[in-house]
């Protein structure tokens, strides 16, 4: 055993999380925690780990950015031919994880994935910096590439093709995770963490406490 790794630990001294603290809707509770994460100055509080599963049952996780939040769920955008997109097409279920270290907080989402409409994808793509728009065209995401020079050549070719406005590529768009289960995790002393889980039912949400 690597003794340095085995000895790495931190006790979380926080005010905790009780059933009386939380809002009845998990998306509203998430927005409250998200706003608090922004207030402490996290560089990217909207960074989230996205986990998907392929047809053989192999899970994969990667970091993406939350770009939309409303009563329907959580939205992110990506190449529609990427590995994550292919896995979502095979199994439209996924999980999201937010980790806000300064506050010793995690939020976990599980649910179904759906495509967002073209108009929503168009609106978000139009808001991106020109360099990011060009990059979306230039990158065959998740595919093997000959080298960095090939990417840069593709970038230059796309920039020349679209000297003014850059349209949204037909292979780029958004997904929304519609949550069925949401867990709020608050670090506490002695690993006796607070875990409150929301589970969706026909009339709303049930809140339960889980053992740490």
C-alpha cells in the first residue's frame, strides 16, 4: 500500500445538512447550493462528471460543463458523434456528479437523457466565442487523430471557410438529464457525512436520509 495515499485524509468541519434545511424540490435546492459555490469563488462550479454506459456495460466518465438548468433538468452540449453521444444513443440513462471542495459538498444526479431542441442548441452555439465555434467544427471528438498538426490544420480550414458567422455544425447539440434521483452530500467529522436523497414519484419528491 502507498502509505502517502493511505494517510491522505481530511475531516470536514461544516454546519451539516438536515431535512429541515432543504427545499422540497431538488432542482431548487441544487440552485441554492450552486449559487453558494459561486459565491466562494470556485473557478468552474458548473463542472460536472458525466457517467455513461456502453452496450457492453462498460461505464465511462468525463468532465463536462453545465450550461442550462430549469425545471426540466440539467443541460450540456457536445459533439453528437462523440463517445458519450454514442453511449447515450445506446443507453439513454446517465449520472452527473458535482464536487465543490471548499464547502465539502457533492451533488449526484441520476436519470434519463434526452436531446434538447435545435433552437436551444442554436441559441447556445451562437453565444459561444468564435474560437470555440470553430473548434466544434474542427474536432471529430473521440476519434483517433494523426497529431496536433492535423487538428490545427482543420482549425485553420474551418476559420477560412467561415470568415464571418459560424453556423452550428449538424453534428453538435445539447442533451438534458431529467433527474429521477438526486443526492446532496455534506461532509462531516469522522466520516459521518450527511446524505439526503430525493427520489421522484408521481406526486413530487420523497426525501430520505442515507447512512454515510
